[in-house]
C-alpha cells in the first residue's frame, strides 16, 4: 500500500464499531431508560464480551452513565443534544411524523403543547375519513380532559397540582371531575408511559397519547392519535400503543431529547 493511502480494512472496522455503538444507544428507550449489561446484550444481540468492552469505553467517554448495575444514556449526551437542537424547527420534525402516523392508522394525528392552563394543538395531520373529530392548529382544550392532557400533566407535577386545585368542569359524560381520581389517573399515566381516554371531552371520541421530551428531560409536548370511538375502541387503542410510543421516541431523539430521570408521580 502506497504511503498516505487509507487502509480500507481499517475504515471498515471503524464503521463496524460505530454500528455496534449505535445499536447499544438505540437499545435505550423512553420506556426502558436504564438496563443491565445482560439486558443490553439481549436487546442488541451483540456478544457479551463486545457489550462489556464497548459499554465500559462508552461510560469512560460519557456516552453512557453507570449507576450500580444499571446503565443509562450519559448526561454528556444532553450537552451535545442541546447544541444540535438549538436551530431545529420543532414543527419541521413533528409534521412528517404525524403524517406517517395518520397514514399508518388512518386516524388524525396531533401534537399538543401547554399554554397556561390549556393545551394547544400546534400540528395536525387529519384523517381522510369523512367521520372525524374536529381538530385544527390553534385549537385550545382544557388541561383536565383527554389523553394528551393526561400526558402533559403526568410529567409536569407543578402544573398538575395547579390544575387539580381548580374546579374540573364537566365537558362530557365521562369527564373526570374528582381531583383525587384525576391525580391517580395522572400517576398511572406516568407509570405506563402513555394515556388512553374515551368520552372525556366528546362523548363519542377516543384518544391515545405519549410524551415527547426535550434535551433537559422535561416534557415538550404530547403526540396523539384521535378519532371516533366507533373506529377507536379501547382494544384498537391498545393495539397502537407500541406504534405511538415508538413515534414519540423518534420525535424526542430527532429533537435531541432524552428520557427524564425517574421521579415520584403526582
């Protein structure tokens, strides 16, 4: 090989190592933010010796953090993610994902954020069905009803307590108006990592929502699939849980977000 000429085998080996590092990082999800070495090995399918060697090196470089027997994404990654996200347009990331969700489920997909004591739809991909729930960019909805509200409160305890301290208006037959009951449902949502509701805002409508997080691990918004309960009974919503959570995690990762540190529920 001539002097100064790159070694193709060396480049190939570097790419193989990078692929394995990527597999390890991708093994962590918002619903599984911490794992043991054995769990990482089972998830990735990489040889145990490879996992042990790469994880040790990744911990040393700050890509991963080790707490006892468990490994999680390193805090140093948040620093890099914050830089990456600085000029990222949230809607430019969210809108294509919502269209994919709409096309896969055939139902309306939305993204909600918090504005004072309300949630606001900032992006939507509408269903092509003639029978649909009314939804549009800018729609304002009270924070005590629906799956998106449940998610937005579950990872914002201070806001949840603020909402729970006010009268909860009855908007539909199944609206939760008891602060104690809603507090328990919010805690359940945080434990599950998603929320399913039906008939809380509209008597004949259902919703399924999951959280999106920013680089600090704070909740950024809720991604939602919504539609008539006729097409979205509880069973159908449960079938879409993995799909929805996967899309929510995709948005979080693309925006440079990370799972929040475990903390007590409301």
